[in-house]
C-alpha cells in the first residue's frame, strides 16, 4: 500500500479557499476547521529496498465548509469512513472522536472568534456575499 505524503501542495489564486481564512488560521492555529477539496497526485516515488511507494497529493481546489453545512460534512465523512473501513457501524471510539471534532468546530474556545454566533458572521471570512 502506498503512503500519501502529508505535505500536500495547495492551489494558488481563486482555487485556494484557505487564503480567505489565513488570518484566522494564524490567530488560532489549533482550532479545527472543516474543508472540502479536490485532489490529484503531483508525484510519486518508490523505495526500491522496501518497495514502499510515497505519493504527494496536490489540492486542485479547497474550500472551508460553512458552519451551517457542518452536519452535512460530518455525514459525508461518516459515510466515507464506513465505506473505506467496510463497516456499517463505526467503532464507538471513532464515532465519539468524529462527533467531538464537529462539536469543537461548532463551539470554539476563542471568545473573540469573528465566526462565532453573535460575531460579525457565522461564515468563514471571504464567504460572505458582497454588500449592495
């Protein structure tokens, strides 16, 4: 089985939806954010001694999932995990971890988070429609 390199390459320009939240990522780097992306394989290498392959993925597009869409994102992740692990019901520990991750995204610790309810917006920066 191939390893996938964690140093994924991000797209430039409009295809990189993370650019809109760069300041927030810097301010609160440990806070989880849900994203959705489209990838391909940039390159691969083989260690001929072990026959181990390593692939580097490239994000062709990545966007931050809006808070209101977190339940749908959680459902998509759950379905993909069940398919990949060939399990109709996920193990309790994994189920709890997944639920806790999305709960944490809904209630971040940061009191001055602009995306918290009551803040300027419930959506990530840059995902707001232009004012008229």
